[in-house]
């Protein structure tokens, strides 16, 4: 069975467990997906979960980050001039702009999942449009049925869900076997994506799969 989305993943897990009519197992399937995505996206930083978007911001005002943002890679002011912003701590940001220091053309800080940007160009537009590149969480669900990870590396989702499902039915030995397959598949995925994006050595994920 080809796995490419939320439905085909759920069907594959039920078929491999020989429980295609188990409604209790099917009801827990979204939880299995959520649990493995926590392990996956907390550490995954690759082109697979890299997103380019825009934000409408006002200098000096906190605004919410995009939904699912895990880490900001780059922010730039779109227009003339084109300004790339530097991330600083809130303390440094307050000190620079309260002292009237305009040596930095653009800085930002992130607090409580919100972003504050300050621009020191003359007469900046208000609000202004900023381009943001960030690592994002693109979770699978019945409404968001696919994402780049399952399309390119379906085994990552399948092995992870099998591990969680076996744990749910208390087959701890099988859960551990599938869990190791999940970690191996993730490690290979991260290595492949790191080489594709950076041409360097592999990035690693913490191997903390929960067993019995």
C-alpha cells in the first residue's frame, strides 16, 4: 500500500496490525501521529520544514509569529531599501532603541511566541511587510492530510505510528522494534536533508523514543 497522506497512513497501520475494523485503535490514530511529530519536529531543521511567508508588522510593536513556527531563520524588510534583520535579546533591543542608537538598520526579538521588530530607516512604512523564512511544524490531520515529510519519507511516519500503536495494544517488544526503525529512518532523513541543504555533515536528533 502506498503511503502518501493521513488516510493511507492510518489504513497501513491498521492493516499491518491485522486490525482493520478495530474502532478503538482507529480512534487513537491521530494521537499516534501527534506523538511522533513531537519527536520529529522539535529537532528537525531542514528544507523539508522550511517555510517562506510574509508578516505585516509595525516597528516597536509585538505581533504573533506564524502558526507552527519552530525557529526563525531570516527576516527582511521587503521594499527599498531591502533590510535583513538581526535577532537580539529583548534587553539589547530595549537598550539600543531607548538610547536612540540608530546604528542598526533593523533588529528583532522573540518573546512569548511574538516578534517585535525595530527599523531605523527614515520614514519606514507603517505597517510594513516583512519576508520571513522559518522552520515550521506542518502536522498531519484529517483536514491537513499531507505534508512534505510524508510525501518524501513515508517510512518515518509509518514506523513511528507502528511503534506508538504497538505500545497502545501493549505489545512492548514490537513497539521497541518499530521504534528503532523509526529512529533509524529519521536519522537517515536528517542526514540526507542536511547534505542536500548544506552539503555538510549530518544533523542529529535526540533518540529518546519511549518504550515500556
